[in-house]
C-alpha cells in the first residue's frame, strides 16, 4: 500500500505541475485483479485516500455493479461516497449479482435508478462529474441502430429514476 500511495501522490503532483484542473477519480473495483485490495468498496477506498493524504485530490467514480460484487446492495457505495463527500461520478451500469463478475449491462430497474438518483439529488448534483454510460447491450445484434437504442434506453431509465427521486 505504501507504494500505491506514493504512486497516487505522484499522479496528483504531476497533475498540479502541468496545471490540469480535472477532477481525479478512483473507482472501487472488488476482485479485480485480486480478492482483497485497497479499492474493494467505497469505505476501503476512502480509507486508503485518507491514510495517504489524498482526500482533497481524489473523488470516487462508483459503479453500482461493482458494489454488488463487493456484497452490498446496488446503491450502497453511491450513498456512502456521497455522505462522506467523495462522490465524483457514477458509472451507470449493472450486472447479475449471481454471476460473480463484472458484466457492464444497462440498468433497467427503476427502483435502483431511483435510489441512485435520490442520492444525487440530495447531494445537489455531481458537478464536476456526471453519469457515465459505458455499458454493453448484451444482445446478439451489434448493429448501430441496436447499440443506439440500448444506450438511449439506459439513459432513459436514469432519467425516469431522476424524475421519481425528485418526487420523493
């Protein structure tokens, strides 16, 4: 962990040296590449950042699919990161929690997207971060039209979740 902390401080220092103003993000990712690691979930990652003096430089990009792989409910890490002031962006995909690996599917569960967007609303937004849709359609077709429809449907589910969250 000492070497990784030193590496992350070098990233921060180089960013500052070249005058980059972008937000640095780190994504908790359990079981990739190892089972136990510094970025297993939001709490572990935040502890790593605090222990290495990086809490002012990094925020978290939360992928709820990774949250379920860490054994938590879908929105858990989004909520934890937000409450502790570390939520920077959200990778808007899901997976099958019974598979045990990252499948990066589009979310189509309105209850899950509502819970996630409720956190975003309560936090006052995600600036300078946002929602990222790097999902796969997981269909037989790779036609441009099908890929487009898959992305629109995924974004629509989060838009519906936002509208529901605002009403709560």
